[in-house]
């Protein structure tokens, strides 16, 4: 299969850090279809050779095992080209069309990795230049909009010029091997399915914690915040993967229909739940891994009066027969105690205690997404404590034990990375791991009341020290249900 992959934003951060290294990995492992051409598009005036040299220099920052040697780089970059374009001017799209039509590849992928403000212009201009034919696929990076209205506006333009099956909306969490394993756990195994419901599950906790701050992205983050950056997309996609019904098959629409039902079933916000079930925070100076780090307001590009949240904790419910009444807690933040993304399923305690302790023993399944990738099943056993003291009438105590499955040990850490997987899926036309417009709109509709409530709230986000697990209000929120976050146990 011959393909042309055009990267709008070909000299941008995403291209350097994620897309080109991922394409190189696919090339190195022989999974990038042969006969492909990659065209980086940018505003600078560069020759192909200069573009390749820039990429080569950037690859030096990639971890050594993923870095090409010079022979590999020469072979990889023989298919790399550069095109200068001013994305606001139609004539440049005509030159692009000329370049693409001359080759007439089987598949043309347009990866729009530009500032979000350019998405609609690029889509409209692609169409105006006649480049939206059936062999074209368009990849749109997040954030797709700033709120429901802007998301709809983008999707409406996209729908005018492309069919839904031509549009690949990226949520890179769906490409992570650990998230693939989550789907496999649920829909490739029958063991947990009978337990995966309100009768057996007390609560579910989804955590995406980062120890990094906003780094060089302060200006972007100021207008985004954790709710838009992480909850509206990554966290809600994880919630869907946990909460959805088994799809009838593995086709894209079967999966996306089920995810959409979860989003539709999320309990709408009320004044009371907005008040009691949402916590926003912002990091202040603190210590991470023994290093003093500045607060968010001191980061480059951030206003000293900033009210942008770098932490969100929420309690939500999926109002359907499977999940009615089960709290789902979502928590994400920057500069937290550790980099840790995990989903904790807390099962209900044993209904009747015949052992002395622990009272109300409850099992727990932990799905580790990163940096560890694996499963932990927390159980209770008699352990070494088998002899009751002489004369004791009491029943014995149990000790916690753990079954631990480490996918990195089992399969190695060299598994296909998220962007590599997603790029290969785009080239193959597989839509399973991409987000449909109705899912995206539904997620925006659900988070919008939170954004509105924050606009009206003069208190602003609660401070938390970098290196902690967020504001204490996050623990207080969950404590109202008599639960606690996994690390507080
Ligand atoms: C991105 C967010 O979508 O995901 C970033 O914009 C965040 O702010 C990143 O750091 C986290 O991704 P990962 O794969 O490192 O967990």
C-alpha cells in the first residue's frame, strides 16, 4: 500500500516529540507499510535536507534504545520531505494537491497537529483544493474545542467536508498498551464480568497523576486547565472503558456506540453535586523527588493571578442498571506525589465475617496503566498466622496478600507505543481507537456545567503543595461516602 502522510505542524512539538519518533519505531520494526512518504508541513523555509537534519538532531533527545543509528536514519529519512505552507492561504493547498496528485498514493493521511484555531481552516482548505476524496483520512489532535459550542463548530465544519469514517480524532490514552489490556481484561475474559456491577462493586477510582508541572506549556495551559486537558477526554475515555457494556463485536461503531451510552448515562450535575462532588486545585511550590519546584503561578507564561486548575477530583455516577449508586471517582493533576495512572476497583466487603479480622475485608482489583503496566488482585489469606494462641476462643485473623501481574516483565517494555499504534491504525483505516464526534460532544456537554460553575465562583482553585496528592478537599469529598483514595488505605 502506498501512502502519503502529511503532518501539518511538521516542525511543531508534537511532531518532534511523538509523531516522528513513533513513525521511526514503526519503520524500524517493519510495520510501517513500504511505499510511504511523510511530508512535514511548516511555516519555515527549509529544504528537505534541512528538515531531515533538524529531525536527526531532535532524535538525539530520544531515549538511546529508540534512537536511530545513522544508517537507519538515512533509510528512514529517504522518505521524509518538507513543504512550506501558509495554512491560511488557499494557494498553498493547491501546491500540496499538485505534489500529492503527482504521486497518487493509495492512501493520503492529513495529520492536523497545529494550533487548534487552525483545524477548521485546514479542513476547509483541504476540501477546496479537492483533497477530501475517499482515500483521504484526516487526523485531528486534541483539544478539539474549548467548550461544547466550539467543539460543535469544529465538528460541523469537518462533517461538511468529510465523512465521519474519514475522521480520526485522537485520544492517545486509547493507544496505550495498558488501555488495550483493559479492554482485553473486560472483553477477552469472562472471569470478572459477573462481578462487574453494582451488586459487587463498592466504588471505582480513576487516577491520572503526573509529577511533572506544566513545563514550557504555561501559556497553553492557562487557557485549558486540567478539566479540559485531561478529564473531558482521557479520564472519561477510561471511565467508558470500565463502565461500558460488552460490544457485540470489535468493530469501531460497536465499541463507540457502547462508550457513547456510558457518557449519556452520566448523571447530570445539580447545584448540590457541583458544590460537593467537584474539587479543583492549583499547585503551589513544593518538593518532588527531593527537588524544590515552583508553584504554578511562578511558571513561565502563567499569570500571577491565575485561577486555572491543575488538579480536579470528581465524583460521578453512571445512571443505569449495571452501575446505579456506584460512585466513580476521577482524579487528575500535575505536580502530584508520583506519576501514576491507575484504576482501582473496590469490591464490596464480605457480607458476613467469620474471621476475627479484618472486619469487612474487601477485595480490590488495581489496573495499573503507567508507569507500571499490570494488574494487582488484593485478596486475604491466612498467611503465616495459622496458630491461634493457646486457649484462644477467637477465630483467626487474615492477612492481605496480592496477586501481581506485571505486563512489562511478561511482555517486555518494547511494546508498541500509543502514537505508533494509532498512526498504524490510521494508515490501516481502523477507527476502533478513535473518538467519534457524538462521544466528544457528549463529554463536553457533561463537563460544561462544571466550567460554568467555576466561572461564577470567586473562590478559585484550592492550593496544594507540589508533591502532595492534591488539596485535602479531595480526600474530604470521598470521605463523605466513607471511602478513601487507594493510597490513603
Ligand atoms: C496530554 C495533556 O493530552 O496528556 C498533557 O495535554 C499531559 O498535559 C499528557 O501531560 C499526559 O500524557 P501521558 O501519556 O504522559 O500520560
